[in-house]
C-alpha cells in the first residue's frame, strides 16, 4: 500500500470514530498485503460507511447531549470546554430569542396547589404576555372552576391532551407546580428535545423541585432574562424487541448519525429508572444481562433496576444503591433482593448499551415498567435494550448544581443526619479521673447540677 493511501485510511478511521481494535486489524492487513494492493483501503472505506449508519455521537464515555432545548433555549457557549465535555458548573441557560409559550404542569388532586396555579397563570398572561398551555384535564377541575380569578382567564389558556397532541417545538419553557411526579410527567410528554424546566416545590418530597413559590415573580423574571444555572439530567432510551420481530434492527439502527434523533415507535425515554421484576409470579426472576453484546451475569431475585444518576436517589436508593450526582455520565444497575450475598449494585459508563432478557431456563416471565408507567410483560425470547439518550432534561437550578443537590439530600432524605460527637473539652474531667462513667451518666449529672 502506498504511503498516501495509508494516511488516507487512517484519517477516515479517525474521523469515523472506529475503535482501536479495528484500526489494529486494518494496520495488520495493510502490512501483509502484497505490493501496492488497495484492498485494505477499500475495506476501511466499507467499514467506515457501515459504521456511519448507526454511529452515536459521544463525548468521551457518554453521548453528547443536544444543547438546544425546545424552540428557544440552549446552553450558553463558553471557553470551559474539555474535548466535547463542558464543565457542568459552567452550564448556564441562554435564550437566543425571547420565550413566548410556557407549559404549566400542576400536581393533580391537590387543593393546596390551586391558588398558586391561578396566581402563576394570571401573572404569566398579564405581566409577561406569554401564551400559557395547560392539560385539558385541568379545566375540568371542579374546585378550580369555582375560583373567580380563574374564570376570568380560563378562555385565554391553550389546552392539549396527553397521547393525542404533539408538543414538539411548540413549547419554549416549562413550569412545574407540585412534587417530583410533575417533572417525571414533563419528561414523558417530551420524548425528544425538552424545553428548560423550572420546578416549584409544592408537593411531598420535592427532591427534584428546588424552587420555593414565595417569590415566584422575581425568580421567574430572572430565568426569563437568561440568568440561570442548568443541570442536565440524562435519560435512558429503552427499546422493547419482541420475539419474531425481524424489523427491530432496522428501527433501532436508522440511518441517522445521532442514533436516537428519530426514535423507534416502541422506544421510551425515562428520567428515573426502568424496572424489570417478577410481577405476580411466586418464582424468582431469572434475567440475563448483556453489556454491549457481551454476557455479564444472570440476575436471580425479585428483579433489576436500571437507573439514571437522577434515579439513583429514587427506587435504586431504597434497594441499596449509591447516590450519584446527576451530572455524572453513568448508568446504575441495581438488583432487587438478589439471591446472592455478593451481588452489589454496579455503575457502568453512560455510552454502553444494556440488553436484558428472560433466561431460557426461567420458570416465569418478567414485567417491565418505565418511570412507574407503561407496564409491559417481557416474554421468553423478548429483549429490552437500554442506553443513554442524547436528549437530557434541562432543569433550572435555584442556586447551582452542587448546592441544589446536597440541599435535596439534606432536606429530602436527611442524608448523614446524626447527633454530633462531643469534643474532648467536655470529656476532660472523665479522661483525667479515669472514671468508667458512661456519657449518659455524665449528662444526668449535668442535669442534676442544673
């Protein structure tokens, strides 16, 4: 092979993100080819073209997220870039055109949210001249229709119905009023690019809702002016492959360089986790787990949780997993009550693909749920493929990524809350005397002296 042909081949391989093992194979073929034969070059070109058909853009070990959110929002570009990974602390929202449409999602069946909802919607209509979208079911709320202030603005609202209307590229901004479920619902509504989300804590736990409603006017004005930090919460792309479906490979590996830019019809994006369990069966689940096509292990127990870093503080945390900051590009795999004392939760890179199927020797089928919804049965011969989506949920921070997350750990989960250990000064008398009195007895003595 001529030197210029070899250089061209290497450049094509580098530009197409061909793996290092493939490069070594091609270099070996080039070394053994006789004379100036161009066959190895053609082989590299063929492999390059095939790779382009299902290439997923990545930044180091994770998919590069789309940096545009809805029609108006995107990440502000800055110099804090290492390769293709932006410093998470530098992720800030900017509007390249003023947002005009806002979707307001409120917690259902909660009377305490009605008054804040009416105040917010009225303020957005009157003060900000925005087009406000709400779900059609909101207008059917009997208590809300009794509100005099709401009656005056009811006809100004634009409605949609979940499962019927497509909101893609029609919403510039999302405001959630309630608990974490409102944010999960926003993720469900937008199965591709998600507009920036601002979540107010009016629910129970509020782990994903950092804003307080007391001064919502000031906070919303600041965000609409583009003064806000962002946390990009990654989502999992889940695709069900049914036995006998010969077309599933064509659906998954569409000729699109972004992988899931045009998702298959049976794909679902989840923000928290996908859960595979034994359902109503009394037998153990027996689930085979593959990573990038390689068999890893079989899960025997009640089931398996595959979660995002955001979901690591939800069901996975209850099952004994570690809590991961949402900016970490990773996928967590957590067994549910495994029939093995050594089966600990694991964390894998965000760019890998997990394949989950029912073991051939399993006594029963399994059941799959996506963020607690769309529960489906997984039969023998079926498989579930899970990887990180390129469409994250851009959540607006009340302070910044670090402060918001640790505040949520402290307020929502009471993380590492315990009584403080006493300093040595308070125990000096005990140390000097060599007394064997316990700390409780010392406390009782202090109370007696008082």
